[in-house]
C-alpha cells in the first residue's frame, strides 16, 4: 500500500470559502463556492482528500426532489479542526468517515438490524457532502462513524471503507459460508468488491457475470474463478463448473439480471438483492410453487453498513484481502468531476469502474 504524503493543514490556514460539486442532474454537476463549515462541540472538520462516486449518486430519480445538493459519502481525509469535548481525534489524524450511523438503542439496532435504524436512514449525514474540500462531521458520527486510517493505507484505499462495509454486511447477512459457490451478477464496482470479498471469506467457487468485456477481465483480476457472459450459456457453464448445481448464493448487482438470478440459484440457496434499482422496477412474474415450493430458496436484501462493518472493511483493505485500488479507473480533480459522472453513467464508453474525486488535486494531475 502507498501512503499519501499530505502536509497537515493548521486552523490558521483554513480559507473562508471552499469549492464544492453541486449536483443538479447527472448531466449538470457544477463547481461552486460555499463557506467552509463551522463546527460545534463534539464535531470535527475534515479536509476531504478522496471521495468515491457511488452508483446511488447517479440515481436521478432518487435525487431529483432534493437537488441542488452536494453528494459524496465514500470519503477519507485529514482532521483539520476538533470541536470542544472531542477526545478520540486531533488535528492531523488521517480518518475515513461514514455518513450514516445508527442510534444503537432502538428495536432495530438491538436486534442486529442497525442499517434500517431510523437514525441511520434519516437522522445522520455530514455537511455538506463528500464532494467538497471540507466537511463538518456531526457529533454522533464522530462518536461512532469516524475511523483512523491504518498506517500505510492511502486515502484512496480508505475511501472504499463505506462501500466495502455494505458488501461485507450483504454477504454476512446472506449467510455465506466457506466452500459455498457464489454467482455475482453484474461486475461493476459493487460486483467486483463482492467477488474479492467472497474469495477472501473462503467461497469454494466464485463466478462473475456481466455483458461488458473489460469488467469481466477485471473480475478475473479481483479473484473470480470464472468470468462469464451473462447470456443463455451462463447457467450451463455454471453447473458444469459446480458439479451440476446452481449457485448457493446469487448476488444481484444489476436489476437486469434478476430473472437470471432466480434461475441460477440452487435448491436451498439464497438470492441477495444488493444494488438499488431504477424507479418502479418489479420482480418478474413467477408462481409461488415454481420458485419456493420444495426448493427452500431464500430471497433477502441488505442496505448500507454498520460501524462494525466499517471497522472490518478497513482491516480487510489493510490486509490486502480485497485489493480495492485495482478497481480505480479514474482519479479526477473537482474541475474534471463532471467527466467522472458521465463515466459512471456510461461505463462502456469510458471504460469506467470506479471514479475517485480528489478535491485538492490540481486539474489534469492524474496518477
């Protein structure tokens, strides 16, 4: 791992204003000015060094009633200001931050469903968003959503904490066990993280499927035993490699593959609906008897990651078990960010998997 060289910023050097990416639509992302946030007791101000574009950031139907706004929630950076009462962090600390955290006391948290806690879903976020030069981290996030970046880990790698935490929670709640067969449908960034994590957790056979050749190539690099075209030959090829059986766990990372998932799962297996879908997407019509009777198939879903998942995700990245940096295809400055949004929306045209925005990077200085 390559650790970033970053000169610590002192309070005296903080500017009055900062640049942010203001999102109006996928085709309209503007660099604008906002005041640098002021912090209160228990809060932190973080200089954003790396912030990834998530698939949910380009779900226009999900954002259209809230625009304009500053997106970005896969963030890592440096603490530049510490609020009164904060004991765990100090200026100069390298941290990764998650935007949503649970209350830890409600019915859902106490039964292990932290990511459907109302506090996590509706009550927490940092301000204004990760696509800004600085963010204010509220006290509740400081308490349970800020994590030291391990020595030797780059900020780009650390920005994967939140998406990998989501993937980790998904596989854990889907009950993945060592030796099982896993089919990942969709080899975008979420699918690639699922491939690498399934290998790290001891899956016996990991098959990645997609329709985009460069994504299948990357799936092999991330550890897939097989990377196959998502067409009518997929299930026969899967069964040939798996002693005549379908997959014990099928992970859906793209809505277009839902019918394929229901056909590919083995009796007694699980289908994990992982990725968000387009507005109004429904399950295909199937009969109850056809899908469930005498099959013991489980359909399940997960959302987000808990603080415990975030801690584990950082440990997996630190150990090299999930080589996240391999998935980065674009590292862009704020001025180039609109290109990044276009790339995420049109991955084939731009050979895009993961886009990282680096707010303090000079334009054109790509690594």
